[in-house]
């Protein structure tokens, strides 16, 4: 079992695409972290929600030489 972060919201049980995206995010070493409990922390970061978003970011990471974790955390994959 892996701790995904305080702001993790699990996809529906039958959403295979969503679970593949979660596995890719956690496999890249990213977590679902965001606001601190006191409200003074950082803003929540972007994480892909579907397998298609993961594939797009992985392709762009390979082409541009950016790490997979940085590509998965980028809200706009074309601005790395």
C-alpha cells in the first residue's frame, strides 16, 4: 500500500483509465499534496486524470528530454 497524499481522491472503482493515471503519477514519485490544514500552504498541483493525458505527457517528455515527473506535473504539457 502506498500513501498517495492528503488530497488524493480515488477514481471510481471501474474507471480503468483513472487508475492507470494514478499508478503512473505514483510510479513517477509524485503525490497528491496541496493545501496545508492551516490554509497557508502551497496551491494544489496538477495531476493527470486519464491514461490519455499520461501518454501525451510521456511522449512529450521523451521528445523534449524533460523528466517524466516534471512532465506529469505540468498543467500544460506543451509548456515544459
